[in-house]
């Protein structure tokens, strides 16, 4: 389960950035192609936060759809799965979004 490793990295970064202040919530954007199961990441977040400045914090997870650009027909389209094919049938596509993992914001006191 790679969600634990990803979530631990997020918690570590948030706690470092909080500088000892209490973390109440964290908003994270994750791309659809990162193969993250939102419920698993939420569960791992609770475990990773235990005993840290983020203990009891809320995780707001936003899953961003994967998008691509077709170099053959010029269309921008969403990828429903990791198969990189344009609706026109071309495999000459450039992935634009879907693999990101970003901490968008955090609430501290």
C-alpha cells in the first residue's frame, strides 16, 4: 500500500512547515493516475498524524482527473484510465495532468 508512504511524506512536510504550531486541516490534490485510493489515504493520514503537530487534523483530498493532449488531432481530453489513447485512436498523446500530488493548503494555529 503506497498510500502510507505518500501520506507520511505529506504529514512530514506539513509538520515541518507548521514550525511547532498545531495543524487543524490539510488540503491535498492528487492526480487520478497516482493510483491513490482516497479512503486508504484518509485512513493512513490518521495513523501518520498520531503523536505529531497534526494529530487529529482533517484531510481534505481533491482527486484531479487525468488530462492529455493529442498531437495528431489537437484535442484536449480526459483520460478515464491509464491507457494513453485519444478518442481519435492515436497513441501520440502528451499527459498534461493526473500524476501530481500537491499540498494545496493547511490550517494551523
